[in-house]
């Protein structure tokens, strides 16, 4: 998931993984949908992680 539509287009060309445009504040997934969230190089409102992940490490 990335906020950049162009970044998602580029990533989707190189792999068959699932990619989507969004961010934690406007996430297209249901609450408690993930076991792990990996955040690289982006500032976040970390309180939003609890909505999508069972625990934070």
C-alpha cells in the first residue's frame, strides 16, 4: 500500500503481489486485517496501526 499512484503502478509491473493506493488514515482494508505492518521511510500516525494490527512491536 502506498499513497503514490505512480509508485503502485511501477511496483505492480514487476511482481504479481497485491498493490493498492491508500494510507493508514484511509485504508482500504478492514480493521484487524494484518498480522504485521512494515512501515518504511514514511511518517505515520502510529495510533492508526492498532486498528489494522493485533499488536505493535
